[in-house]
C-alpha cells in the first residue's frame, strides 16, 4: 500500500522544489500549417469548427491563459491568410511555413521567432480539448526534469493513427523514441501509450540538433517526433509525462474524429452547466457553444441549440427544437417549442413561441408575448404587449400594453427603402391589419380588423381602412335558381 502511493506521487505533478525555474522565458508554438488532407475539405483543417469555434482558436485560448499572446506563435501555411484572419483577434503572433514539409519543418521555420526564449511549448492546432492545466503540468514536469525534450503522452483504448511512445525501460520517465503508426512494427502497434503531439523543448537544444532530422520516412517529411531519438543521441534527456485525462489529446484529423471531439466538448459544457444549477434534459441531443451562459434553475429541454454569445437568465424554460444565437434572455422567460432567435433581447417573464422567429435587433419587453408563427426584425415590443399569431413586425417601435391582432403585417419595405412603424402605448390593432410604413398609430387608439393603414392615426381614435361591407339579400338563392334553369345570373 505504502509503495503504491509513493509511485503515484512520482508519476503525478512535479515537486514544488523542482518547479523553481519559473523565471525561464517561455514561448508557445502552435503547429497549424497543415492542409488536413484526411478531411477532404476546401477549408483548412484548423478552421474546422468544434464546440462552435475553430479548432485552432480553442488551442490558442488555452495557450493564452498561460503566456501572453505576444509569446504565442501560430505556425501557418496552407491558406495562411484565411487562417490568420480567423484568429487574428486573439492577438497571437504568426510564423509562415509556406511549404509544409512536416511537423519538424514547422519548427525549423520558427527558429528566428523563438530565438531569445529558453523553452518552447509546442501544441498541435488540431487538438482542441487540451486544457491550460495539462499544459502547465507538462511545462513544470519538463523544467523539473531538466529535459531537452518532454512530450505529453496518453494511454488510449484505440491508439491507431497516433505515434507510439517507446520508453527506455518499463516505468522509466525516459523515452527511447517515438514511432509513427506507418513505420511501427506489429509489436510496436500494440503499444497503447501514444504521442499527443504536445511537447516542451529546450530551445537551444532543439535548434542545435534540428538539422539532424531527415525525411527518410513513409511521408518523406521532417517529423518533429524524430527529435526524441535525435536528442537522445545527443545525450539529452528526453522524457514523457503521461496525462490522466487522455481525452484532452484527441486530434481532429477526420470528419468522424471532429464529430467525436465536438460531442465530447458539448458534453463537457452541459456538465458544467448542470454543475452550476441548470437542468439539461438529454444533454447528448443539445448543442451548446462554449461561451454560452445560463443562470441556475433554468431548464433546457431535449434538442435545443444555444449558440455564440447567448446569455439566458434564471428560472427560464427553453423547450425543445429551439435555436438561439447571440441573444440575451432575461429571467423567468418561457420559450415554447421551435423558436429561432438571433441577436435578440428578451425581457424578464416574456413568453415566446411556439414557432416564433426573432431576427436581429428584436427587443422583446418584460412580460411580452410573441406567439405562433410571428416573425420580428429590428423592433421594440414594449412591456406586456402581445403579438400572438401569424404576424410580421419589422422596423417597428411598439409601446407597452399593445395588442397586435392575428395576421398583422408591418409593410416596412417600399422596394427600395425600409420605413418605420410606430405604435404607441395601449393601442389595439385588429386582426389582419396592414400598416404601411412610415406610419404612426397614436396612444390608446384602435385599428379595425383588416384595415390597410397608410396615414397616421391620432391618439384615442378608431381607424378603419377597408371597403365597406355590402350585403345583397337573396342573392345566393337567386343564383341557385338561375343555375338550375341553365341561365346566367
Ligand atoms: C502527429 C504526430 C504523431 C502524434 C499526433 C497527435 C508527427 C510526425 N506525428 O501526427 O506522433 O501521435 O500528431 O495528434 O508529428 N503541421 C504543420 N506543418 C506541417 C505539417 C503539419 O504546421 O508541415 C501541423 C498540422 O496543421 C497539425 C499538426 O501540425 O495541426 C499535426 O500534424 P498532423 O499532420 O495532424 O500530424 P499527425 O499525423 O496527427
Ligand atoms: Ca493530427
């Protein structure tokens, strides 16, 4: 028993005394120049999205929690400009690898950028589940071991496709070599300890020996993995630190792997929300982006998507088949099934749906109701106002306590320009009204059903804009009689 706990502490985090070299100048290099041939895509691999953002952005976000973005270098090459502009906002630096001749070559081209640093943490731009905690442990282990190269390894159920870690001896921290799947012997393929593609190098040692890499391998590329045996031959210490969270190292090389990573990321997010007091039913059917915030006691039903910068208050219920992007939802809001929202704001206690479509710029007031098949765009709907059925409200400012009858349409577009409809507090719009903008309906007024309103309506009035009803008594009877006699009416 005693023995066991001792070996555990050796395998775990390094002792504090050993991580004393914190003052070392540390850079992060993220390899992101590859094409991603296995994805069969026009889009460069590192821009494929999981958890609602590009693979590379996840890795960058983890890196910049450890070091300043000025010390993070993304090595880009394939579709470099596209990749650069997608992640530029993070503030990281870029190194161009115009020809992609392998992961070893990626580090060769970063030589000038990394001059002046003591150690470089190397991350793979296609492995987005990595956490700052794991990277920090790897770095501390490297510094504690005084190694020339430290690699992060993991034990996987299915190691196929990954490079295998060959230890110097069983149980030793030291590594003999990394062998790529394609060159591995049947016995080596049985090794389940894989190379994650995350490393820390002593910068001086890396560049003193990187010239010894060769392209004599299955892909005719410079493999960074070969630095393990190169540095060993140069009598450098090469060690591996095995993570206890192997999911973090998974790479997205194929569509199936991307989908698998996405699913894992979504589950992590759902579990986080649940730990914070949110109920997520059938979480495996929900798609919730990493930046989404949901307050406690809100219930999310199956098959809901919460995307982008969405924020949802407490005590809400989001029913099935609702998709919300970049929106703010207040406390106690009920969202019935099948609603679609983008860039919308919804006040406390409002009730939406089923099947409401809130397009950008929709501001729904406190306690307001937006119902079945109602589409809104760039509108303000005041406190307690209701638009419950089959309505289009666009470019409109609607006050409080307003009732919008079924089938009401704001005619906001004249074919060239958009115009505004203003409906003041406590107005009642009868069903099937068309409000031809620009137009204003004054406070407390009524608009008769089926009216076409083209002129402003003053306060406290009734506006009717429709043909007067004509009744022709006996007309139907006469029609039937003349028909039976074969005559025209
Ligand atoms: C690599 C490792 C393998 C490890 C696996 C973990 C090598 C030779 N093999 O294999 O041991 O198990 O990662 O995920 O390193 N890249 C460049 N420039 C290049 C080539 C690649 O920047 O010239 C980038 C890619 O965009 C990618 C990363 O490096 O983000 C890794 O390259 P990839 O081709 O995916 O390597 P793997 O075959 O996964
Ligand atoms: Ca990979």
